[in-house]
C-alpha cells in the first residue's frame, strides 16, 4: 500500500510542476516498477504497452469520432444549433443560456470530446449572450457546464476508453449515456430557470424570433439529427459495431460538409491536424496511465484496497458516495482521459464485486469525470472557456459555475435512486 | 535565405498534413468501404481491420512531433502562474529534460521491438504487411520528439498558462 501512496505523491508533485500528464504517469510507472520489482520488465513494458494500444482496433473509434466532430465544427454546425435553440428559447429570461445547453447537447451527439465542445460553443454562444447583457461569468460557466454533456451523450472518448479497459460492450455503454444526457440537459435548464428567476440581471430575455425564422433554423439542424440517428440507431439495432458506426458517421459528416460547400482546403488541413493531434495527445495519456496503473497493480495495492473495501462491507450507496468524493478531488487535477485510465482499473473490480452494474458504473464515472472538469480551482473546461473570453475573470467563471453543482447533485441522486435511467436502453438491446 | 527557409517550412507542413491526412481519411474510407461492402455486396474488405491498426499507429506517432512542437501535451498547470524569473526558468529546464528523457526511453524501447520484429519478419495476419518498418518509424518519431522537446524549450518563449489545447 505504501508503494502506491508514494507513487501517487510523486505523480502529483510532477503534475503540479507541469510535466505533461501522460509522461508523468509513465515515468512514475516505469521507475516505480523498476525500483519495486525489476528494471528489465519495467522497460520492456514501455514498448509493449505503447504498441499494443496504438495498434488496438477498438481505439480506432477515437480518431473517427474526433474527425466527425471536427467536420461538424468546421461546417458551422455549432452556429446552426445555437441559432435553432435561440429561435425557440431566446426571448425567455435565461433563454440564451438554455439554448446554449441545448446546443451543447446537440453538438455532443456528433462529437466525443468536451474540450472540442467547449471550444466550438464558446465562440458561438458567449458573444451573443454578452450582447444581450448576460453576466459574463454566468455565460461562460453555462458553456463549461454544457460541454460536460459531450462525453456523456454518445459518441464519447471517455466511453471508448472505459469500454476498452473493462471489456464492457461499447455499444451498450453508448446507449446507456443517452437518457442520462437528456436528464442532464433537463437539470441544467432547471438551474438556469431558477437562477435567472432569483437574479434576473444574470440572464435577461433576448429578442423574439418569428415562426418563419424558427422553421428555417430547425431545417438547418435536421442533417445532424439524421446522422446521429443513423449512427446510434445502427448500434442500437446491432447493424454496426461502434467502430463501424464511427466510420459511417465520419463519412456522413464529410459528405454533408462537402455538399454544403463548407470545406475549404485550409479547413480540411486544419481538421486533419486537429484529429491527429487530439488522438495523439490522448494516446500519450492512455499509455502513461496504463504504465502507472500497472505499477499500482504490481505493487499489490489494488488488491489490498479491494480486500479492505470488501472487509468494510459498505452498502452500495456508501461505496458510490466515497468514490464520488475521490473522483471530484482527482477531477480537480487530471483531465478526463487520464482520470478514467488511472482509476477504472483500480475501482472496477471493487465495484463489480459489490454488485454494481458495470455499465451503470461507466456512466457514473463519465458523469463525475465531467463534473471534475468544471470544478474549481483546476477544472479544465473552465479554463478552456475562459481562454476564449479573455476579459472575464477566473473568479467570475467560478461563481458562475456554482449553481450548476445543484443540478449535478440532483442528477447523480436520481441516477443512484433510479439506475433504470442508465440501464433501460442497453437492456433492450440484443 | 529567409524566404527559402520559409518555403521549406511550408513544404514540410504540407507534407506532414498530407501524410496525416492519408491516415485520418484512409481510416474513415477503409471502415466505410468495409461496412458498405459487407452489407450492400456481401463482400467485406479483407484486412481492413489490420490496415486500420497500422494507420492508427502511424497517426499517433506521426502527430507526436507536432504535439511536442506545439506543446499540446495535456498538463495540469496549477502553480505555473505562481513561479517567476529564475525559478520558472529552472523549472522549465527540468520539465524539458525530463520530458525529453521520457520520449527517448520510448524511442529506445520501440526500436528494440522493431529489431525483434525485423528478426521475426513479422507481418499483419491477413495481408502480411511487414510490421518492422512501422515500429522503426514509431521509434524514430519518438526520438524526434525527444530532440524537439529540447529545441522547443531552448528557442520558444514560455507558454502562457491559459493556453490549453482544445
């Protein structure tokens, strides 16, 4: 146990110093394994784990879904989603913020990365909210909260990583995210309604849109709905595996973007770079985290922890609440992929041993990882959003995000009380 | 001299984008043709899976030097803004050297794997695409990352804390 604690302590020092997450985890993993067991296998694992993972067919979904999201982002889809949301909701108090949450949800349905969602939606929605005198911190925080939907509503990078680590069926996991995604949209919109009723100056009403413009705005969104239906429907019915669906989705997005003549050469180039770069950074984290997790397993700490938790005989709910606390603390320091790769191999056996459904736990992990990404002081999404609205202070964004935690508490409570929200769709699949 | 170097950089950039484009769009096209072939013509594309795996490996390591050059690695820069002057400089040096070492170890281990694969003359199961060259490429690209890390640290101004990769 002490070896693992030292490993974690060294890791956090390196992370705070600013060593890239993947390299830091890999370094501690290899050096720790070398000191604890033997240097020859420690080094041998580096090449082996790197090759096994970059040549893992299951992981090829990652670039395909990232490409699909990039194609939509570059074909002005984020703008169209937001315009559609605005057309229907903009004239209500807080309506532009509600439209932001809806548009984030829509964007999530074609994209798998919360960072991508935050980057795309901030540029689109924050300027409009500010034109209508929204409080800047509240506007920015809304986008950050909405972006956590991206890893929950399929496709999702975190789901791919979770499924690959645990051998849970990725198709079922994707279906399982759908209803909790809708629930989250509902909770966040309720938060916006409540906040703007109490403090109307945070989000004044925007302009009303006529029905003609509403229809036009909805017409722009249908191709995306169609593609989402084909991709998810295909997985649900069992026609495609997730990888195949990702290939079809990316191809469909490419055809749609090309048909709308939205693809310039420069954009195609930047999409290629985006996709390859994002994929590469994720793999550095995945490989590093696997090396680190390997040390934790080899040190016997994972097994010791598992036995210890089993001996406590905690009720399921208590176990879940403890894990929730751990994830929120870790989420302050690590990004979503790192946290998933690092924690799931350790917690998964404990959780399944306690009789918790592996798919339910996957969705739980993805939700709490998302919450970690918007938790001050280090919530990554808060900083991504703020990077695009330079005149908003960090403090303003931190205050803005606070009300959304009420929504988070409600949705997590509901998922614990009614696990069916997660499990009903995957159970209906073959 | 300067324009020639500029042209060279543009050419290198285009070549890199082209190569990565082959991996990204190649993967998309392979999957699509495979699925379409299976359902429409009852003839799946033999070896689509293993080609996809090779393309994935080349994409990840092909983009790795770019990740290094643009400093897009995911970091947790908590106390970055708290450090100033010589402390910040020392910290930047340490980070660069440690990062470079990590990449160098990765390069070394991949090279070892590549040599083994070359001895075995190993290839992909269906099409027999030789894997040793793929592993050598991965090793060399990791080595490039190690060198680039040091070059970037020595030449580029420190990255502002707010700049997080998207």
